């Protein structure tokens, strides 16, 4: 029987790239979003509020997916609220699909906050794991919406008999305008602002991150791991880390990004403001840049999410992920991190998100 995928959150970084991968492999692919159409040839767009069970029942009435991929989440102002809404969106979709008895596998993308703590306690004292982070690390003794989403997944799998996989991605690099966690486009926007004003591309993070080893996750590689886990029996009912497979230090990658944008740069210096502070007054300037270069997006908040980039760049320890678990089971995909950034920057130029 032909595989039929339902991507929950098809407009985001991971969902959009997954849709492209599935379509390339000739899967019948549905993408559910609240209101936006995802412009991919062959993708069936579905619209519904994930927190409205009745709306989901209507939207999914004629769809019988064999595979479900959760790539959506919603940010609220407390972790208690994050838990409530993000657990509910997983539970609602799986409850609506349960009577169809069509689902064979469900995948969920989370991230390194599984190891480092939730937003309001991220990488603080008491939440600093041994690195590289490994999938066998126990959960932290703190509320975390990733844990709540996993628990909904596990409960539904036990009830309905499907297999599952969890994918703990590091910082995601990929194309998605309006995404809440988007380091790649954030750095592109920041570099564009620096170039326009003649200011140096200044490192806004910690000394540990500047000098330490890091890795990231290309959304294209995550898509490949999603499909691999969904179709490899040995990978069933497992949680996997997901990263490019190489490592880097910001002290040299920062210079390469500056060179790409042809701007001067400054490295780590004590007392440098974080990126959210550095960019806090740039909304009007971005609108001027957008009008000057005829860019597609005039709203800086839809291109950049400096608050989230600060979480990564400001961490007090170096952070990288161990990929041994999926490697041993046969997942061998690799992605050069420099290409992750520079491919994205090229795409942002081609789509007129930043000046060419």
C-alpha cells in the first residue's frame, strides 16, 4: 500500500523540508496548517486549528494517513501553558485519527531542550548535562512541554498499536519565514542590517559558545532521518538525536558568515549586549531596507527571532549531540554545516527575503 503522510505544521522549517523530501519519494502528502497554504507542487494543503478537535475532525474526515509527522508547536508565556497547548495538539490529532485505524507510524520532532531545560530555565545551573548529549540521558526533574508531547505520543501508541520515533534536533537551519526559532535567517537579517549601517557583525553570545564546539541540524537532514525512522523496522519505538554529523567553533564560522555578507566582524568581548538588544530598534530600518531592495517581507519579526538565537549563542557550555544510536542502526546521512548556512543564505537572496 502506498504511504500517505500527514505533516502537522507543514509551513515551518522542519515540516516544509519534510514535505519536499516525501514528495520527492512519491509519498501522498498532506500538510496541515492553521491558515496558510504551503506552496509545494503535489502537497495537499489542509487547514484547521490544532486545538479545535471538531475542526480537526472536519478537516481530516477523508484523510487516512499511514504516517503522521508532528513538526508543529506553539509558544506561550509560561511552561505550564506550553505544556497544556503542545500536549493538546498531539493528543487531538491522534484522537481524531484513532477510529480510522490507518496509522502505522507517528514521528515527533523535539530538540535539545530535552537535555538543557525549558525556555524559562534553559541552560541554567542545574540544567547543564554532560556533553555530547546522549539519548540515554534521563529526563530533567522539571516541567517540559517536550516531555508532555512524548507522553501523549507513547500513550496513543500503546492504545492504537502504531510505532513511533522521536527526533531531538539541535538548532534548526532551513527556510521558513515567520518561524519562531530560526537562527539561519536571524543571522542573515542581522548581517544585512550591519552591512547597511556599516556596523561590525558583532558576536552577541558567551565565551563558552564562541570558543567551544557546537553542531546544528539542517532541516533537510532531519527530513531524511524522519523518513528513515518511519520505514526502518529496527528504528521503531526509539528516540534519536539529529545533527549534521560535523562540528564547528563559532570563532571561525562567525568570520566565514561575515565574509559571505562582506561585513567586518567582532568576536567575543565581555559585556557585549545580546542579539535581541542589538536588534531591538531595527524594525523601522528593516522596513526601509525592504523597500529599498524590494524585499518580500517588510516585517523584521517574521524574518528574525533574536530571542531564540540568544538562547543558543549565550549558553555557558559548549553543546553538541551524539549520533551513535541512529548511526548504528544504519542512518548515515551527513550535511556540511557551512553549506547549511550558505545554502540558506543563497535561498533567502533568491526569494528576496534579504538583498542579493
